[in-house]
C-alpha cells in the first residue's frame, strides 16, 4: 500500500517547497550586500572598539575590494580589504574602505588626538604589505601607513592628529604585488581619544 505522503496533492507541492528552499539557500541571502550605515562602537573604558557586528555595513570606493566575512546566520565577523595591483599610496582625496561613525562616537572623537590600534590577520595568499589609516572629517584627510608583518607581531598602532567633525574611519590596504590585488583581514579597531 502506498504511503499518504506520496499522494500527488501532497508529494508534488512538498517537493516544490523543498526545491524552492534549496534554491533560496544557495543564493546565500545572509551574504547579500547591505547599504552603508553607521556602526556603533563598544565602550571599553575611555576607548571605542569596533569588532564583529560593527563591520556589518561599511562603505568602500572602487579602488579597493572589500568583503565582510559572515557566519552562517549572516552576522559580520571581520572585514577583508584588498587594494588593486599597482595602486600608489593613498592620496588625501581617497577615502578607502570606511567604517561610518554614529553621531555619539563622532562626538567622542571630535577635535581630539587619537591612538588607533588595528588587529589584523594577513591573508594566506596575496597578503598586503601594510595598512594605511585615516579618520575622515571636515579637515584634510591625513593617511598614516604602517607595515603589516606576517605573522602579526601585535596590533598596528597609529597616532592621529585631531579631526574636526569626524565621519568615518578610513582603511586602505597597501599593495605588495604589481600583478595581483593584495589585502588583509581586520578583526578589531580600537580608538583611544586624548585630551
């Protein structure tokens, strides 16, 4: 005797539902791009820290590649950035990959010199030779560059001048290869403002 699940009025709609779910899952909706949006920082004493979910919706300009690494549920884990081959060092007009600031975080950083620490992982293939960083606001963008050793010898530490009305943290990978894009993975950004 045939089982009830194999009745055509049950079996075929169920089969279509399973196929539709498989197709939808293969599209990986959790990895679809998001509109750039401000990322709130976590407070850690006097410091602001961006990690994990703070990398959910960054902004990027065309000279760079950017990938938000996500878990199965679509939650941001880290940020991979890469610069195109033969790219010169960043110019003041460039903006890089940007973590947009909330108004509360911008007010905390406004007009104060900053110490910035970046935790990173070199990519296993085509690792960048360094990382340039800037806090973008109303005054001219000043990029500071550091070599990014592989394996890391600790976080990259930057001392940045005060910025008026900061809007974003700009990140720019520095190329080590004339033929391939090179990059690195940012796992944490920590900013400590000074009086």
